[in-house]
């Protein structure tokens, strides 16, 4: 890692796209740690709130929306894993967009993802804060303080480096999986088939509405691509981590969603802490306290993965000129992008401050973040169709992912206005940066012009003696 105060080497000019046959970067993450990062990024806060919201929208038929979510996740995750294995770079989807469509599209993707993480992290922290407030009381103050503490912890962990991040994520994910599976297994004996009837009380069309709510759970399959260069062997470990994560996340989502509906019945829609109620039914004890512990673990896992990925992305964007160059320090494999991390963390705290001051909940932050992620997915999948082999299973997965993302774009509706605004800002920055560079080029060089006198003037050397032939005349060329 470069020491503070040392000058950074100038960025290398863009070269040919990386090849899967080149030597793997000297990263540290293993396939097991990558699986943990994936599980933490995707599982996250979805288990905290979405089962109850989906059940309220579509009743037991919401289970079909969950199933569709899991099925669609497979080709989407496979597409991003294939891109990450072939082009391991901290820029992630932004790098793929640059290789496929050019610098401007890469800047748009980078800005959309980079600026979606801070409000998304704030929303996740507030979800956990709400569970803590339900357990110990204290109102808005408890919720806000919990969110601040979570954000500070995740910032400190990532500042310590990816080695700590990977190990911490592995421990958190293992504990979380055991906790969820234990709660589901112990509560299933109380499941009742009558809780599944009527299966679609709000009509079959409500399944689509429930699926729209579950878009939040899609966030995560692209996050790990920013850490592709940190794997010891991206071509081998990244696909393995992806496959394992899809299976683990799919089983957990479906198991928890089914248990919430079959065990809690119609009460699932009215439960403020559905996961806590489920855990209390299976293991006893204080349901709200159990829910708070689960919420904290889940939120730390989600925020940890996104802070790490966003920090690397910001450094890569600074390196490539899509963001100010001072953010580029620490973007190489094995280094810690502390400047980019500090910027992400500061924006997250600012988002929390705005929400708290406005006395609103986290729902607007969630919807704005989701719109940004869907935009990133759309461009990323489109890039995959241009960069990945045109035949084979990967091509089929990319096509399936494109259909799924198109449906998500339709569901996002007016919340696509936010990423459109971010895209406009990114393009404006690129244009202004180009003008500044052009202006510096004009003032920083001497333009050749005609010599006004038509000849080269010479002045004798004034030394008080007669110049000799060996004396070199001073040539003065006047510039126009």
C-alpha cells in the first residue's frame, strides 16, 4: 500500500480487455469467504421485513413470488459471476460497461451504484434500528442511535482491510444461517395447512405486486463483482462462490417465507417483527429481543459487503476519471481504498440525517435504491451479451437475465427518475471534465507560430570582450 504523501503513478492507458487465461490477481479472498460475502449481501434485510410485506400484499400466494425471485436470481447471478471471472477488476459492472459500450456508459453505471449504496445502507441500518427499538423501547432516538452505531462499526471493519472483512463475514454468515435454519426447523411443527387457505385472497395479480416489493432482495448479486480482483483465483473461486450462494440464499428465503405464512397465518401480515415472532414460536423467549439480534446480524452482513464493494468501485472510478482522481488511492488488489470508503460512509450518515430530520421512514430510500440497482442490472446484462461467448449456457443465462431485468424495469416505474437524474449528473461531470482538460491543454503548451522578423535574432555575449567564434549566440524565437 502506498504511504500517505507519496505520489501515485499516473494511470495506465486503457489496454485490451483482460483475458481469462492471464495470471489471476494476487488477492486474498477464498471461495468460502466469497460465498459468505454473497450470502451477506443478498440475504440481508430482506428476511427482516419482506416476508410480512409480501404476505400482506398477496397472502399465501406470495410464496410464488418468492419462488420466482429465487429462480430469476440464478441466471442473474451466473451472468455477473461469468463477467467477474473473465474481467476481474474493482470497477465491477462499471468496467464491463466500459468494455462493451465506452467510457460514458461506464460512468453512468458507476455513479448509479456508488450513489445508491449510501441511502441503501442507511435504510438497512434503520430497519435494524426499528427492531432494536421494538425490543428495548426509546422511540426514534433508539432507532437512530442503533443505525449510527451499525454504520460506524461497518466503516471501521472495512477500514481495517478486506482480510478482516472476509473473516468477519464468514463468521457472521455461518452464525446467521444456523440461527435461521434453527428457527425454521423448530417452528415448522406448528405449521397449519389451513393457514395456506385461501391461497390467493387478493387475486392472482397480487403476486406481481408482491414480486415488486421483493426487488429489494435482488440487490447483491452484482455487489461481489467489485471484489473479483480480491479473489485468489477469480476464474475458479467466483463461480463456486456464486453457485453456493444461490443455493443457500434460495433455501433460506423459501424456508423462512413458508414458515412465516404457514406458522403465523393471517397474523403474518400484521406482525411488526415477523422473523422475531417465528423465532419465538420455535425457541421461546422474548420475541422482540430475538428479532433485534437477528436484525443486527443481518444488517451488518449486508452493509459490510456493500461498503467493501462500493469503496473499491469509487477508487476504480477515480482511477478511470469518472470521479475525482483523489478517490483513486487504494484501488489496487490488496490495498484499502480509505478515501472512497470515507466518502461512502459520509454520504450514508448524511442520508440518515436527512431522513431523521424529515421524520420519515426508510421506504423512500429503499425504492430509490432499488431503482438504481435495476438500472445497473440492465446495463450490466446488456454488457454481458456483448462480452460473453455467443454460445453456450452462459449466453442462455444472460438472455434469461435480460428478460427478468426488463420486467424489473417495468415494475420500478417512476422510481427510475432517480437513476436517470444520477445518469445526467454523471454525463455532465464527464463533459465538464473534458472541457477542463481541453482548456489545460491549450494553456499548457507553446503553439508554434511564425517568427515575426522572419529570421533568428542573435545577441552577442556581453562579457566586455570581443566574441570569439566558439561563443554560441543566444537564439530568440518570438512566438505569435
